[in-house]
C-alpha cells in the first residue's frame, strides 16, 4: 500500500478513472449490441434509431481515449453498412 500522500492520491484518481472508463465502455458495447440485434431482426427503423443513438456515444469514447479512434471508426463504418443493407433489403 502507498505511504506517500501523492501516491495515495494517484490511487484514488485511478480508481475513479477506471470506473468511469468501464461505464463508458459498457455503454458503447450495449449500443453496438442493440444495433446488431435490430439488424439481425431485420427491423430497419430500430436499427437506424439505435445507430443514431450509438454514434455519439462511440465517438465520445474514442475522443476520451477509452477506445482507440481507428477501432471506433472501423466499427461505426461496419455498423453503418449493415444498417444500410437492412434498409435496402
């Protein structure tokens, strides 16, 4: 355990930051799952609504450094393509 005040503070900050990042990552995964479920069900309106709700959440996570920007970009692109395919079908 830390004996120095600054080290104790760093531990407190890390715990808070970890919890915040974990929650943010969980929200992103939930949003992605909702899109994929709507696409699998073939529900065009629900898929588009889920994508519209998920996009800012995903970009926010990438902006905060919780997930890598290129990874989020790739996932968003693939999800958009899958929603577009459902809309076309």
